[in-house]
C-alpha cells in the first residue's frame, strides 16, 4: 500500500483551476488504487512554522558541524518533523497556481522548511549536491492566467514550473509528470473552461499509470 501526499498550494477552493485538475487526478488514482492512502495538505490552512531566527541559525550550525544551542535544537527538531512527514510519502500530487510568475508564497515557505542539508540533500566535494528523497514520483497541476508556452518569448517569465521542478529535483524527486492549464484569464472564461476540461482528461490519464 502506497502513501500519496496531496499538497494544495491555492487558497481559492472550488474556484481554483489547479485544484480542480489535481482533484481529478486524485479521484482517478483512488479509483484505481483503493487501498492506497491519500493525505491532503492545504498549505494555506496548515500552520507552517516560520523559517527564521533560530531555524536559520540551526541550519548553519548543522552545515558547519558545530554544536547547536538548546533553542537551535528545538527549531531543528521542528524542521525534522516536517521533513519526516514529507519523506513518509511514496509519491506527491501538487496543485500550483502561478503567482507573479512564480509559485505561491506558502509553497515557497514549505519548500524552504524542507530543503535542508543532511535531511533532503547532501554535499560532498566528491559528489557535489545529492538529493536524499529518492525513489519517489510526483504529479503537478499548474495553472496560469496567461500563456507561457515553450518556444515563445513569454516562456522566460515562467518561473513557476522551472522553480518547482528544480526544487524537487534538488531533493532527488526527478520523476515529475505535469499538466498545465493556461490561460485561465487572458482569453476569457469560456477558453479557461475548455482548457480546464482538457487538463482534467489528461490528469485522469496520467493517474492510470502513476
């Protein structure tokens, strides 16, 4: 039995295009794999720890091989719990809208907590950086108000898909499949509905072989 962690990075609920497509993926996956566990994490509802103060200092203490203070130990312990929760999953589903050409700040905050030396990546002079979250896969539903297709001048503005897949790959998750819903605003509601319907169909197809 596999465990799937479904991460929602949109606060728009039923109005979210990315969540609608990711929900369709999850529903199709559950129908095919009824014994698997699916855990949903709404990043805008979750009380994420702030990665500041003692947490930042704890990171540098760990990186430099020094002894952490009691406050740093407590902060690092909290980070370890987030990482353990994340690594306990066998696969991941993300619903990610584009905000200001990138990802929503709550998803960035979550990734800032997860991407830690010795926990999700390592570094040696012989190997360089190496991801420690391996043998896992991910599906991502991306939504964008505009159009940023590959090969067009607008592609350079897409720091959403590029960043998330770089971050996942840095931690060792390189098997990433995705569906993009675009545009959800630029060409009106009818086009947005058509694009979402198409993306839902693609997501359900992906779920069959995920």
